[in-house]
C-alpha cells in the first residue's frame, strides 16, 4: 500500500453527519427516559404529582419547548426569569415545588387559588407583598409547554446551581442532582459513540482505498469499471451548479430581508438604552444593598403623573456625612455651590402624544416598579428595561386584573362586569383601558 487516499470523503462526511444527527436524536430521547427514572426516586420527597408533569414537559419535545419559549417571552418574562427572581419568583424547579395540577389553575387565575385558601399560594402571595399575578387565558397545553421551556432552561448546567438558592420555597436539590447526573451520563455515552463512529469511518476509508489499490493492480477491468474506480467528486462542477447558486442567493436575500425588517421595526425603540450619567450613582448600592425606598428619592411617584428625579438636596441628607471625600460625591457639592441641578440624562421618555400616569399604576393599581422598570435594585447603571411601545401598554391592560380590593370606586363596576361576563377577570381593558382616548390626548 503506497498511500491512503481520502477521495470519497464528501460522501463519507455526509453519511457521518446524518448518523450523528440520528444518534443525537436517540440520545436526547434516552436522556428524557433517564431523567424520568432518575427523578422518580429522588423527587419522591417532593410533591409526587409534579414528576408526572416532567415527562410530558421535559421529554425533550423540542416543539413544546419552542412554543413555551415564545409564550414565556410574550406573557411571563416581564415578571419572571427562570433562574432569577424578578417581580415574581424564579420559576426554576417549579415542577418540583408544585404539581402541574396546581400550576394550571394558578396561571389561569392566581387570585382564585389564593382566595381558595391554598396554604402555599397564600404564603407565596404574602411573601411577594400581595402583588397579584395577572390571569392568563392560556390552554392547558400552552401552560404545559411553558413549564417544559422552564424545565429545559433550568437543566442548563451552571445555571442549575445558580437556581438552587433562589428556589428556596422547598428543598429541591435531590431531584436536581439526579438530573444533572443523568445529563453527564448521556454526555459520556455520546462521546463514546462519536469516537466509535470516527474509528469506524476511518477504518472504512482505509479498507475502501486498499480495495481500490488491489483492483487497480488487475488488468481485466473494462472502461466502465475504471470509470467507477477512478470516480472523483468534482468540486468545480459543484460550485458552478445553478442549484447551489440559487440556494445561496435565496438564503442571502432572506437574511437581508430579515435584518431589514428587524431594523425597521426597531425605529424609535429605545429598549435597553443605558446612557452614562454625570455622577456614578448606583441603584444597586442605594436601592439594593442599602435598601433605600424608591419613593425616598422619587418622592412623587405614588402621588402624581411623573416620577421626579431627586434634587441634590436629597442626596445631601446623607452625603453631607457619608463619603465626603469621594470625587463622585464632590460633584454633588459643586452642583450645589454653583446652584445648578445635576444634569442627569433622561432614560425613559414617551412621546408627547401618549399619556402615562405613575400614580394610577403604582398607587391605584398597586404595581411594583420592577414590573415596568425591571430589577432596578440590581442595576449599577439604569437602563430601559421595557419596550414602552403601545403594544406593551395594551398587552398588560388586556391581561392585568384591576386591583379593586378596598377601592369603593370599583364596587359597582365590578358587579356590573360580573353580571355580564361571569368568570372572566375584570381587567384594565374591561374598564376601557384599551380605548384610544385613555392614552392619547
Ligand atoms: C405582572 C407580573 C407577572 C406576570 C406577567 C406573571 N407572573 Fe407569575 N407570579 C408573579 C408574582 C408576583 C408571583 C408570586 C405570587 C403572588 O404574589 O401572587 C408569581 C408566581 C408564579 C408562580 C408560582 C411560583 C412558585 O415559586 O411557586 C408560577 C408558577 C407563575 N407565577 C407562573 C407564571 C407564568 C407561567 C406566567 C406567564 C404565563 C406568569 N407567571 C406571569 C407575577 C407575574
Ligand atoms: C438615593 C436615591 C434614589 C433611590 C433610593 C432610587 N433612585 Fe431611581 N434614580 C435616582 C437618580 C439620581 C436617578 C437619575 C440617574 C440615573 O438614571 O441613574 C434615578 C433614575 C431612575 C430611573 C430612570 C429615570 C429616567 O431617566 O428615565 C428609574 C426608572 C428609577 N430611578 C427607578 C427607581 C426605582 C424603581 C427605585 C427603587 C427600587 C429607585 N429608583 C430608587 C435616585 C434614586
Ligand atoms: C439615605 C442615604 C443616602 C442618600 C439619600 C443618597 N446616598 Fe449615596 N450613598 C449612601 C451610602 C450609604 C453609600 C455607600 C457608602 C459606602 O460605600 O461606604 C452611598 C454611596 C454613594 C456613591 C459612591 C461613592 C463612592 O465613591 O464610593 C455615590 C456616587 C452616591 N452615593 C451618590 C448619591 C447621589 C447622587 C445621591 C442623590 C441622588 C445619593 N447618593 C443619595 C447613602 C445615600
Ligand atoms: C406600569 C408601568 C410602570 C410602573 C409600575 C412604574 N413606572 Fe416608572 N415609568 C414608566 C413609564 C412608561 C415611564 C416613562 C414616562 C414618560 O416618559 O412620560 C416611566 C418613567 C419613570 C421615571 C423617569 C421620570 C418620569 O416620570 O418620566 C422614573 C424616575 C420612574 N419611572 C420611577 C418609577 C418608580 C420609582 C416606580 C415604582 C414606585 C415606577 N416608576 C413604576 C412606567 C412605569
Ligand atoms: C404591567 C401592567 C401595565 C402596563 C405595562 C401599563 N399599564 Fe396602564 N394600567 C395598568 C393597570 C393595572 C391599570 C388600572 C389602574 C386602576 O385600577 O385604575 C392601568 C390604568 C391605566 C390608565 C387609566 C385607565 C382608565 O381606565 O382610567 C391609563 C391611561 C394607562 N394605564 C396608561 C398606560 C400607558 C400609556 C402605558 C404604557 C406606556 C401603560 N398604561 C402601561 C397596568 C399597566
Ligand atoms: C394603554 C395606552 C394606549 C392606548 C389605549 C392606545 N395607545 Fe396609541 N400609543 C400609546 C403609546 C405609549 C404610544 C407611543 C409608543 C412609542 O413611542 O413607540 C402610542 C403611539 C400611537 C401612535 C403613534 C405611533 C408612532 O409611531 O408615532 C398612534 C397613531 C396611536 N398610538 C394610535 C392609537 C389608536 C388609534 C388607539 C386606539 C385604537 C390607541 N393608540 C390606543 C399608548 C396607547
């Protein structure tokens, strides 16, 4: 044997990729199966019906996870993250804390579950300062797919560890560890399979080339045999092929179109806007670590249309004493000496055509700042968390039940609404909150 030629490489590669894809599919299935087995004994301490949800949910059903991903982003992400507390609790490990038979009615109408006196629900509701989660007109299947998405996200290695402490309501580690173990086992299996496959492919290539060499030594081959024997993959022809060019062209056009649509849709959108401020003021330090109440500085937020930005005098309540030597704090002193306000850069800014009132949302509706502004208490520098588009306002108004408790203004309206649409929640939009004139002058 003089040399080993890898002529049929393209074909082999294709076969290799296809086989690999097949194996991955199979092993994902295996992972799901292992998970089922792994969780059952470990999770027995936690509510058992929860595991019944897991196979349906966590069964590696990519379609359900994708659907759940979209539904989660559209409905839940403004208040929930999988591995982090935002307005509501981190949802990681929810199937271990609660059975699916609890989650379904909860998402459809959480206030009903709380009102029913369910111990867990009442405790959770109180823990989150009686913040009411909106009701969702989602089907069982849709909610299950959201749960599937949550489960798939929490399964992600290091995030799982992070999720541990946030999911504090009940011990969840047993099931989690089992799942991680199963994941590792599948990974090793996969690697072994890949190695075996590579060895197989290389062996086949070597055998193929050996046989060709033997055949070449024979004199009794006719023209056709030689043609087959010396067959090569013609890359030049491949590149010139109109089909390939067509495909590349179409893909290129689609990418351009997609980017174009994305950038047009983003015109006027300032979500994520995070300007540098003149003083390195940190909400994480003040509102997070030192737990200073938002309204201590934004004094008008519960009383009037706008939330004010605090004047330098408010800073001085503390900084006449605290950190007086810091260069950042000296900027406050300079502003006061010059009798000029600190020039904070405005972040949130609706166009003049829209009317938004803070007190209506914070005082009357009882919404938390974080619902709209995100985890401000974790922000070193504030950024615009929500899109502030009309669709964003309207979506919430469609879903959010009005906080009518202890508010006489709503007593008759609620009665009227209930007599007409028994069972349907009394949302902001049932009270006219999606009429143009409510938000446009
Ligand atoms: C406007 C904010 C908000 C939205 C939107 C929201 N939730 Fe919640 N959710 C909460 C709050 C707050 C709690 C804590 C309980 C309470 O105060 O009522 C909660 C609790 C939960 C719980 C119980 C968590 C636990 O640890 O036991 C689940 C499950 C849940 N939400 C699922 C969802 C799903 C699914 C969606 C989307 C379809 C969603 N939530 C949308 C605010 C929200
Ligand atoms: C110690 C005073 C102080 C406290 C407490 C405080 N803030 Fe602020 N906040 C400021 C200052 C100063 C600015 C302007 C500079 C900036 O954007 O960081 C600001 C800016 C903001 C902005 C952006 C305003 C804009 O330009 O659009 C939001 C939103 C906000 N705060 C929300 C909150 C919330 C929510 C809390 C409570 C969790 C809070 N703040 C607590 C002082 C405070
Ligand atoms: C209720 C008290 C209080 C108020 C009001 C307050 N701060 Fe602070 N601030 C603190 C505390 C406490 C620290 C942390 C000091 C430390 O790290 O030792 C701090 C730290 C800072 C720092 C970091 C200083 C450094 O160099 O580490 C800056 C900048 C700052 N504050 C700016 C402001 C501004 C601007 C305002 C007004 C909008 C303000 N603070 C209002 C209590 C306050
Ligand atoms: C329902 C959503 C929502 C809630 C809840 C909410 N905000 Fe806002 N916030 C907004 C919007 C929208 C703007 C932009 C207003 C504008 O440009 O007229 C804004 C702007 C601000 C600003 C910039 C100044 C202003 O009024 O334009 C501050 C500061 C602020 N919010 C603080 C708070 C604080 C503190 C809380 C909680 C007590 C809170 N917000 C609750 C939606 C909300
Ligand atoms: C997170 C949910 C949420 C978001 C986001 C939100 N709102 Fe609201 N909004 C409410 C609730 C709840 C009420 C009902 C308050 C009450 O009880 O009167 C309300 C009431 C209102 C009202 C009074 C409606 C009436 O019937 O009198 C106006 C106007 C309004 N919102 C404007 C806006 C605008 C403009 C935006 C977007 C910039 C917005 N809202 C975003 C929850 C929201
Ligand atoms: C809950 C509040 C709310 C309601 C109800 C509402 N809008 Fe809006 N609308 C807004 C906000 C906020 C903006 C600004 C959005 C932005 O800057 O992207 C806006 C923007 C607009 C714009 C300007 C779009 C642009 O790109 O400048 C038009 C036109 C408009 N709304 C029409 C309507 C009509 C028609 C209705 C009734 C069917 C309506 N709106 C109901 C909140 C509302």
